[in-house]
C-alpha cells in the first residue's frame, strides 16, 4: 500500500516548503509513519529528532506538529536520512532510517543528474531528463509501503524537555544571549561569535 496521506496534507506541506521534490516526499513519508504509530502532537506530546537539514524536515513540521519554535523538533547535524519520534506520555518511540534501495532506478538516475545540474555541467537535455527523473522518483517514493521506505530501530534516549534559561549580556557586543550559549574568556562573559573572534585555539 502506498502513501495514505490526504491530498490536503500533501498540499499543505508543498505550500509550506514551496515546491514538490523527492526530499520533501521522504519527509512526508516519515511524518506519515509518525502519525500512524504515535499520532499528532495535538493529541499527545511528541518530540522529533531529525539527523538532516534537508527538505523533508518541513513536511515533518507541518504534518506532525513538531516544530523548531516549540522546541519539540531537534536537529542533529549528522547528515543522515534518519528521523526519530517519541511520545512522552508512554515512552513509545522509533527511529526511521531511509532504505538505500528505496531510491529505485529513477532515484539513482535523478541523484546522478542532480549532481551534474548543480555543478553547472549539465546540458539542456540532461536538465530536462533530471526534472523528469525527479518527478518519477517522487512518485516512486509515494507508491512504496512504509516498510520499503524506512528501516526501523530503537532511537537514542528521549531528549529532555526544553528549559527556559536566563539571558546574559555579552560583555563585548552588548547583546543578550541565552546563558547556555555563552562562554567565559579572560574573566568576561561572551557570546559565541565574540568568543570565537578572540579565542586563538581554532
């Protein structure tokens, strides 16, 4: 069985992201899996941890209710197509990792052509072929069972709740900075950019 999301859900994610693409589709399928297994954040407090900054994170924000601003979407810059979801009330959770074989032939070709297009070395014909393969790749991802898109495993421990911390004034630039993001140097409280400007061991 393919994607079970409604047209309205798909349209909302596309409108938020700005266009349709395979990357957004991967996030749509991850959000679909979260909704199926754990529900929506409005029903139960959820946390999502994403290990990528790619397009699909937008779909997760729109469809699950886990967002950067609420502090229940956490980005770990690991460069992996991996998404962990947690339901706080009962500890239910899973980590979904994109299966390499889920790309299919269209995905493999699209990814190769995209590298050529982004390098500026693609011909007009290759650019058109890339667009066609990206669309075919997107449709392929939507057609798969979720079990064929992701492998599931136990995620790392549940992240703690977001804390409200004091803000301190950087003694160099004078800007207010969250306490946990300040550094001490030469007896002064500095924000990270000011600290990096004076600290020599880089």
